């Protein structure tokens, strides 16, 4: 159960992630407008630089210490980014994209910048206690992810419906560090039984 927090000293940051670029929207407490920065996808060093400089600027502007809470929608980049940011001391919330409340009528403009800015407002509302605006997703640990991938790979390779040579099962084996095992399974050299 996540508790409400006072968002007066929280800078809300939202990332809109795609394969080629990321949009980072940074919202200072008390300001309805977020500043947006476009960076190359997976450029974590640039992202951290933007977060640090924006936080320093906001603290100077408001004359008080602030903290950052960052959010993004789970998707192509999965959870590696959340684990990395949390390891660097940045509170990270990953949202289920299907859970966002959307207006039922009318069309709205759809750009990554507008989506990221809207997500900063959603994050602030969510942090204040309104859990109806979006649903967060549990961020699995690296160990649980590897264990899950290994067990699902062994299940799929031992079942009749997914042959050992399927690309999906080999990919699961490779992501756990068992690349040579996947190749042996593809050639039928190993007998896997569960």
C-alpha cells in the first residue's frame, strides 16, 4: 500500500519513451507548466544531467531543498531504467499505460511532449493520494526477472506447443545468460524435463 506524500517539495518528472528518443518533462512544485527536454533514447547520462541541473535550478528558484519523483509508462524499455534510477536514489514510479483516466469526449492533441507534461500532472495527483488517475506497476528485481525468464523458458521448451528451436524460447534463455544452452536446445542436444 502506497501512502500519500506532501508534494509541496516534489519535482515531478515524466518520461515519454520511444525507440529513438525520450522526452523528459520536469515540473517544479507550484508551477502548472513543465519544461520538456528531448534526448536520445537510452542516454541515461544526459537524463541524469538534465535531472540534476533542473533540480538545482528549481531549488535556487524556490530557496528550499526539493526531491525528484520520476514516472514513465511501462513499455518497450521495461524495468531496467526504473532499477537504474532507483539505484541512483531517484524515486521511480512505473505506470500501466492502460490505466490512465482519459476524457471520454472530444479529441486531444497527441505528441510526446504533451503526453509527458500531462503525465507530470497525473504523477502529482497520484502522489497526493488519488490512485484512480493511474495504476502503478510492481517493479521486479533483477533476480526475480531472471528466475521468471529461466522458468518460463524451460516450460516453453519442454511443452509440445513451443519447440526448443523457437526464437522466443532462445531469447528467454539468452536474457538469463544461458546463450549456449539455448543453442544446444535448438539443436536438440539436451533433454530438458521439468
